[in-house]
């Protein structure tokens, strides 16, 4: 028995109730905005829906077995709660979930586990440890028919049936409402060291970062921050340098971390690494990278570009000829955060035209709702892939009620 | 008689075989089309040899465009297609159908590009797993997933089953190591997914295709991640008087914050057979053996192995031995990697691939032993202990149809137990035909329906490897 879905905000406190709400919405073809804790609500194309279904009351860590390296949490659980529990046991989410909230004008630490997976925004350690999606072992969710389903499980290796769990990563709530997520966790490193080089050009910095990640020392983070943004770090050696900063991180057991850092320093001699941060200073520095401190307190449009590292600096150089931009490179150059001037299209035409020559894709992370509604927030896909995406959407959500239009028109 | 059915062949397709072969001959030049009975015989089975079936024909294209032409033709004529890499599937994933063609990728084996800066290589999907690592070894890189069959198995097959291996405890499985795919859909459309950048622009189709057992499309090219070789690596052997102690030691190592490259487990029967085969120097008087491998500089290796030895002491090991030379390390790994072959020399075996949560390891091993005893089978256990992926080998006589059926029942019971313990039916071998009818043990009808709807997105007519993965009855086709 289903009735009409009430307009307004719904925060069911059980999966069954959530499934019931979605089934009602499906019956009446009522679009709903799917939300976790809302920390990334201002990202993506605005959803036109009279009802919101939030998972914020589905907040509980349901399983944690440190010796199995596995944690399960309901989708609305704040990811910081999971991180705190893991830290008590010397473990962590190795993909280092990005905390976008503060850069969007919100508070830190508001993201939900479901939101982290639904957006698949992974932090600096992604180059070594993989993305959020790589750490998903299983998902429970409700599809657009209002049917509860599960995929995967709680074990490390699993090829039993199709991997719907990882496919839901980065789907922005348009395929299903995730209700419970099981993640692989890893031991937290005992020691962290960071080498800093100052004043490198973008091209030289990317070269240094690629060299670093191509060593056997398991570099777990590389970032290059252009000069006007570098001074926003609280690390005084960075502020005082008044120059771009290129940071390279090594994490390991203390002896290994020290050995690897000194070997890496030799390899990078040509780039003159002049400061070495210890564990405490390193952790503060990288937590500021993780929360995009460089871009906080600004309302200028912010883009996230994924590209092969070897082409990143050149891409940015060309865009900089026509747009006033400030840039941060992460993932040894493979991830470019690009803040542009306030223009009517947030620089979309120029950025996308340049990207078309270079390969890769761009997502508009921060912009006024009007801007986000009027242009492609996500990278337009080639027609065959777009057609396949529409069919995949229909396979999960045949009447198109889950976050309609959040990613693409009709999707 | 083996009890799993391919389903009834379509008599209309069988009747049109000659015409179909004539058409195929126009699409794929002669060496790439096998129609004679003797030639097809080579492809009638895979590593699940109890099941055999002669296909209509075998097509071995040498380009993506040829694959596309063949699939478009088969799509138009409603002819089923069974993809095949090297035919090393242990679950009947490449078992042909009487009314299907087999499409093999054995002629598409090239390395197309190696990009050191971005640490990726683009290769054709018919390349063997080991050949990728060999091609980039001189630059100091390797491709991480390393299934035991890596000398023979193809990357395309690895993608089909999301293959793992021993090293995946540290480096992840196939889905974690592939960045892009070129895939041909059943209607012949060629689609590129991903690239030399790290994440997907819209939906991430890679994890759907990787592990889909050739049911969504034919992968013809892939861009794989390359990993820099470590400065060094070394295994140590830890022998215990009981499987329980070995299992507890594995949990102890991981709880201490150490994730070795590999933690492999063998029980007594496996130790004896493997050592006899490879002269690996395994201790023969222990009930359970762990091979623990670590990586790093010389100092790091020594420090890590010392720490592991300290942890292991708590579980009273009977033997603790660190490899003393490269040659010894190679022997130790040869014994493990050759395990299936070694056991194959003394008996036919039926290899299981269930996964259990690590904390249930002792319980699972006791249950495996108990179940096999009840069916009157000897069993050898070899598995990836770090991730709970069990490979019980049920020893039986394949020439006795009654024994085969009993072995299958025994295996099914083991897998059922794995699911009950919180695990799953298959960790890295795939569902194929073998575990197809067990899927309802792990999934509800709604779970399976959602997966099947995804199949229909890519292949609405269910022509690609259709007899696999999902029970034949009660399928959700739209």
C-alpha cells in the first residue's frame, strides 16, 4: 500500500521506511532529492524536487573488526565518526576522504559516509592507496523502484555477481539511495614525513612529483600549490617562503619513513627540497590540503580537473592565457584544482575547449546555483557513453525520481 | 553425469550453421576462424574440465574492428557468443554452448604503449598476465595482480573475473589496477571507458565490466596501472601445530598494523605435495604453514620480519625460517604457485574459491574438514590467508561420474558454509556455470534482479555468455 509522498524533508530512521518513501515516490513519479548530511548539497546541478529524502538519521557504525580491516556504517554516519573510531585502533580510511564543506562555505567534518562514496572524492593518498571506490567492499541501498538490495559483502575479495557497490561510487545519488556501506580500512602509518620544495614552476613541480611517485618509496601524497594560495597554509615555513610550494609525503614505520625520505631527498636534489616536516607538522599540512584550505573563504568558481599528470601543467598554462586562475595540483599532477575569476560561465567554455585537446575531464565544484543550472557541471560525455549512462540510470531508477538532473539532464 | 545444464540449444541456429560459418568467413580471415571438429575440440572446455561442449565455431579476431564486426553480425542473427581468454577458468566461465560461437582473444597480445611518467601501459586484452610485467620489467615496473595461472591466463580473462593473486593483499585486485578499457558491446559498438587520468567523469563503468565474466561486452584493450618494483622482498615461513594457531597469527600480524605483500596458507596435505613437487624446503612436520612476504630496503625487510617473528612467537610456532637467498625465495614461491599443478599430479581435484571473514578462519577450516570427511574425500587447503580467500582442493576421481557429482555436492556445501560465516561464494575465480545455481544462497531475488537489469543495459538480448552467473530459471531480462 503506498500513498502520495508528502512534500518537504524526510529523514527516515530505518531502511524499510526509506524504501517505503522511495516506493511512494516511484508510484507517483515524484522526484526526490537524495541527500546524506548535505555537506555537498551545493555541488552539482541543482535538483528540481519538492521532496528531500535524507539518510542523516541512518547514522550508526554497525560493524568494525580491526583484525579483518573492515568497517560498516549506515550511510548517514558522519565520516569523521568513522575516522575517529578507526584512529583509536591505529587504522584509517586510506583514501583520505576530501572534506569539501569548508571550501563551500560550510563547517568542517559534516560529510556522511554515503556522501563520500556517492561523490567518490578521494584525497592525496589516492595515488598510492586508491580512490574511495577502491575501498568499498559492499553496499546496501534502495533503488528507484523502492526495492532494497545489496551488493558485495564484508570480505576483501569478492567476485560473486556484478560489482554494483563500486559502480555506485560517484553516482551522486542518481542510481540508488545507499543505506549501509562496508569499507576496507588500513593501518594508519606510524610516521609521516614531508619534503617541501619552494618556487618551482608548475611544469617543474609536476616533473618532480612524477619522479617521486615513480620511486619504490611509496610516496603517499604530492601537491603543488601556486604562490598566492601557498600562504594560506598555517605551516610557517611555507608562509615565509612567499613562493609556490611543492610537497611530497612519505608514510611508514619510523625507520622506513626516515630511510625513504632521505633516499627521496637525494633523488629530488635537482628540485632542492629545503624543508622536511616531521609527523606532527606533516599531518597538519596534509589535513589542510584535505579540507582545501587554499580555497576556503572565497566565492570564486572552483573546478576539479582529472588529467594525465604529464599534460597537466601545459593544460593549466593554456587556460591561464585567457582566464585569471589559481591552481593546486594533487595526485602528482593528475588532479588539478582550479579557481577561476567570476565570469558568467565560470570559465567553462575555455576550460572544456582546452581539455578537449588534452584529454581528461572537469567538474565545476563551486559556483552560484544559477551558473550550475545553466551549464554542464560534470564533463559532457561522448554520445555512446551518455546513451549507456542513461540506460544504466533507467536500470536502477526507471521512472527517474532519484536526484533527477543532478549529474546530467535526464540523469 | 555433471548436473549443470547449458540450457537447450536453439535448433534454428544449429540448422543454420553452414550459412553462419560462410558469413563469419567474410568477417574474419582464415586463420582466425576454426570450424572443423578437431580444431573446435581444443576449445570445448576450460579448466573446469568436467564440462565440455563443442561450439558452432571458434573466432579468433586480431583487431577490435574484427571483434566489432563479428559481434554486430551475431547480434543481427541472434547468435550467442562465449568470450574466451586462455581458457584457464576454474568455474566454467569459458564453457561453450552448442548454439554459440566462441570468441577468443589469443591473437590480440600486443603491448601498445608504455607510459613511465603516468605509470600506465596500454595493452591488448589477449596478452598474458605475466607478459605485462615482463614488458615493463626493464623500466623497473610490474603489473600487480598475480593469479597462480599468470603464465597462461590473459588480462581479458583477469578482467572478466576481477582476478587477484597472492600479492593483492597489498596491491589490490584487477579492478584496483585497471584505468581504462576499450570494450565492444554486443551490437558491435566500440566504447572507450576511462583513460590515462585516474577517475571517471560520469558513472564509473569500470567496476561493472571488471568481474562481469564477459557478459557485458568484449574487452579488447586495457590501460593498466604500473607499480614500481620494491627495493627488495623476502618471504619467511611460519609453521604451526594447528590451523587455529596459524589463523590467529595472521590476525595478530594485521592487528599490529602490518599489511605484508602476501600471507599464504597451506595445510599439511598441501605442504607435502607442494614440497615434493618443488623441493621448496617447507617444514613437513607442521599442520599449517604460512608464507609471509614483505618488501622494502634491506633494513626495512629485516625490521619487518623481526616484528612479524615477535608477533608469531605469541602463537608458539613450530618453525620460523626466513629465506636466506634469492634462490630459496624463488623455491618457496614456486612451491606455492605450482600448488594446483602439483596436486593435479597426485589426484584429480575440485578447487573451491570461497571467502570467509578472517576471524572465522579456524571455524571455516574445521567445517571444511568435517564436510569433506562426511563425503569421504581427502582435502588439501591452500589459500590467501590475509584476505580470507579459501581454496580447498577436494581430491576425487574425475573418471567416476558418481564421485564427480559427490564432489560437486561437497563443494556446494563448503561454499554454503562460507556464505553462512559472512563470506561469499567466490573471491577471484568467478561464478561461471559452476556456482551459477548457488547464487540464491548469497543474494535475494531483488539483489539478483538488479544485477540482471545491468546485464540487459549492455546486452538486452542476453547473447553474451548467457548461460553463466545467473540461475537459468527466473531471470529478470528487462
